[in-house]
C-alpha cells in the first residue's frame, strides 16, 4: 500500500462519518418517519441509531482484529480472492446505486427551487465532474474536505433550525407509542437506511493516527447524527403536525422556507436552504464515490483510483437518469433498501468477524 | 507556462457554458397580492365532467371558472432618486385553474411572474361555497415550490378586484395595511391572522379553520375586519363576529392581551387580560364525551367610576364574580353554537383527544364528528383581578 500514512485525527473521523451519513436524506427524513410511525419518529430514530452504532462497532472490531488494513485486504485474507471480488463489487454497486438515486433527487430539487430551465443532464455532469475532481485528489484531500465542510454545513443549519422553533407547537409530538409492531419495524428499517454511509469507517479507520480514541469517536459521531435527526423530526412535527408532514416530500426544506423572523431582517431563506442542500448532498456523494472507486480499483487490480473513479462516471450518470420521475426514484430506493442495508450493515461485518475468529482458532493463535 | 494551460480552461468555462435561468430583475413582476374570485362558469360545470381525460384539445375548454387578480408594486417606478414610493398595479384574468391564470397573466404582461414574494391571499367567499374548486386551489398553493407559504390569508365579501385596487390612507399598499390591521387586532385578541401554512396544516390535521374576513365599510369606504369565516371540510360553515372570535380565542387559551368589559350600575368596568391558562379535562366514555374546560384569567382593572372605591377584597371579589359569570356564559353559548350550528371543532378538542387520550381516540376516531356533536362541553372561566392601577 503506497498511501499507508496514518494522518486521520479524531476530528477527521468524526466529521467524515457525520457528513457521509447526513445527506439529502435529512430533508425528506421527517416525511418518511411521519408516514411510517406518525409522531413516534424520534423514538424510532433513537433505536435505529443504537442498532447502527452496534453495526459500526462490529466494523471497527473487524478492522481492529485485522490490524488496520483496508477492507479489500481484509476480505481477501478471510474469504479468498474470488469471493472478495464479488463482495467488493456488490458493495461498490450498492454505493453507486445509493449515490445515483441521491443524485437524481438532488437534481430534481435543484431544478424545482433554483435552476428551473437548466437541463437535468447538465447539472448531473457538473456535479459528477466536481466529485471526480475531489476524488482524484486522493484520500488526504477527501478527509480535509470533510473536516472543512462539517463546519460549513452544521453551523448554519443549526442556527437556521433554532429560528424555526418559532411558531411550532411542541404538543404536536404527542401521542407516543400508538402504533403496531409491524409499523415500528418498517419505520426502523427506513430509519436505519437514513444512517447508511457509516460504512465509510472501513475506508477511514486504517488511516487513523491513534487507535485508542476510535471507539469513543464513532460513538460520538453516531450520537451526533441521531440527535440531529431527532431535532429535525421534532421540528417538522411541531411546525407541520404529522398529518401535513406526510404530504410534504421535503419537509425540512419547506420548514426552513417558512421561517419568519420578527422584524423580518432576513426574509426568503431559499438561498440558504439550497446552499445547504448542495453541500449535504455533495459530501455524501464524494465519500461514497471515493469508497466505491477504491473497491473497484482493488477488485480489478487497477493501480490508481484516478482510473477507477473515471470508470464509474458513466455508470453514475446513467443510473441517475434511469428513473422516469421523482416518484419512481423513491420507489426504486425503497425496493433496494432492505437488501443493501442488511448486506452492508450486518452481513459483511458479521461474516468477516466469524470467519476471522474461526481461522484464528484453527491456526492455534 | 502555467498560464498557457490555465487560460484555455478558463475561456472554455466562460464561453462554452450557458445560463439557462437568466432572468433580469427588471423583467419580473413580484406579485404581492393574489385575489381569487369565482368566474362566470363556476357553477355550471356539467360540460367539463363529460370530458374524458384522454380527449384531444382539452386546452380549448377554456372555461372561466376562476377570476384571478394579481396585485404587484410597480418596480419600474423605483430607481435611483425616488425611493420606496410605488403605487400598486394589478392584472386580472379569467382562467380555468391557478396555473392557467399565471400563464394568462404572463401573456398579458411584458414580464414574467414571480410568486415568491406574495404577502396576501384574498379568497372570495364564493370559492368557499364550492369545496371542489377550493380543493383545486389549495392543492396548487401547497404544491408550488416557490410560493411564499407565510403569506396571510383573508376571506373577502364581494368582488376581490375592489380590494386589490383599494388605496388605504395609512399605508402604501393593501397588503401592508391588512397585515398591520391584523397585527393590531391580535393585540386586542380578536381576529388572529392566518398564514397560508397555517391554513394548509390545519385543514390537513383537523379539517377546520377560521380565517379572518374583510369587508368594505360602505359609508366610510374603508376596509374593515368584519370577523372570521369558519371553514370545515373545505366548505364555508358560517361567520363569527369579532366579539365571538374573542371568546373562541379565549376557549382555545391562546389570548395574550385584550380587554373585557361589564357594566356595573350603568358604568363600564374594563379589565385588561394579562395572563390566561387553559385546562381541559375529559370525562365520560366513548358514547358520551364530557369536556370540562377550565380557564383562569388574570387581569388588571383599567376603568371604573370616579368616587367609587374598589380597594377592598369584597368589592374586587364581586367584580371578579361578575366577570367570571358573564364570560362563562358567553363562552358556553359560543361553544354550543360551534358544536350544533357550525358542526366545526374550532376549539381543537379533536387534537386534545388524539394527543392526550390516545386509547380513547383509537375507539372514536372513525366517528369523531358524531362524538363531537353529542359531547358535553362545559366552559368555566375564572377571572382574577390582580392589579387595580395607582388609585384606590
């Protein structure tokens, strides 16, 4: 490995996990929760956050037990060459589908609020090439970018969300625990899906400077994400009630647009919303993109991520253009969700841990 | 050397990309008021129902279902030198739908329409008589990504165009005038302003809402707030006068400020309401709901009669009792009226049951309307006069 530099600090890991997980999903998350479990979205979020933390912890254990080598090397060591190629490609495929669906949603919203006449294809191309440019800067650039964007993203949005508490009614969060177990289960799946992206830990962990702080940092990042999601869900419920949140495709955008500050020294928040929208999507996109580029590079034994990421460009472009309309985008993502999250959250870490454990016993270590 | 490499890239990005969304600001109309009126063909829509959805040339069914007036400030009058003194202008079209009207207005004017700055939506009462049309309009307003969701909504009697044309004496434009009017009526705790967002949310959540109603005072040629319109299931149920609204707001427990008066020995006694607390208690079972609404008001005595002293516990107590009884009676009448005549749960009892008694709600949610109509609702108001001013 040529880039085996241990350069990622505590903040680097924290910000990378947070900005990768929190993507454009946060803008539609309250809607998903309200449709599934009405007012209990925040409860489900806590449970989902905990489950995802367990999964992330397993991933950390996998990397830890294998002595901090990259995911592909771990897979090669444990399940053999052919199987690791297949697993890597499925994983890369999942990331690509994920970013492509996100990309399409991103473009649709940009077209609706900001660039009404600009062709979809053009926005796609610009976005993909910007991502490509960053990915070609290698992992050091990526982590630095995450560190910077974390501040740019979360300072404004938290200020904005504080303003949006005005005019809401906190009692709209009631009643709690009034749904059937089946509804909670589907809510849990959808909620867990919103946490997708913490697999990025596989990419980052091998580059950690200090190994001791990892456990604490991944916990902190998951807590941060959970609290942020809960905040957004509760604010939307307060402001729109569960009945209207069900109707809105992107409640968070509508929420921010509806902010009125007394004295109206700032009106019309669209500009701010759209800036955040671009940033939230872009960070998710480049991190996933880098990870899948990395997997493809290893699987096909390419010597540089610059080549593998270039190969992925047309795939992302075409997948993003494939759905006919926004409704199809969401139904596509809903169909592929359960398979992919079971695969990457549970299957990969568990299988790697189990096989590794058996090997160790067999070798008598 | 480096410059030679960079320069073509910079030039390329400058020359080869284009901006699809370029609109100069002076080519835009910033709509400030939307007025929606029923058009000529609103009532007889039998022909439309016969049209099949796959027939050709459906655009030709140019029915004049709606008559929509757009008011906008004349920004061409603004410029260096003359600041902020613009007259409102307006454009009026007949259209089959809201989107149709936007296109027709664009066709009539030399500029493109921008709805993101709209401050006021005036709905003609006729629209509220036609739930189907009202639903079409609501869906448009809800779906539109760029519409200002915080615009205020009022209901108006008579031709909406007259309101858009109206030149108030105090403010430059009607939207400022009306929002100011409602802001001050909020302080009197009578008619509360309603935003588009409120309207959409309330209609989704509880299915009913009260919207301020404006009318034209014929003698003085003034626009006045004449009360509120009660809407249920997208249909107009009736009107309440400002005094009745004040009681309703009281029952909702959302009043801040406002005054109350009783007459004692022929003299008015005024108190200012300073604080209010509402408690709802629910008794009975699913067959017969019993709501007990307890309201505790605190106030300050503002006016009595010179020569009479109120600075004693008994005197104040008797005043308090008079106030309490009078307001309790009023509130109970209003509640009965809403319950029996309007059949609309404007107090928000439905939300109360749903939020705080979820198991009971699950039993009655399918026939809530029935349960509400049969429910016993008792309002009990207690007035406390805490301060009496600086004289005895």
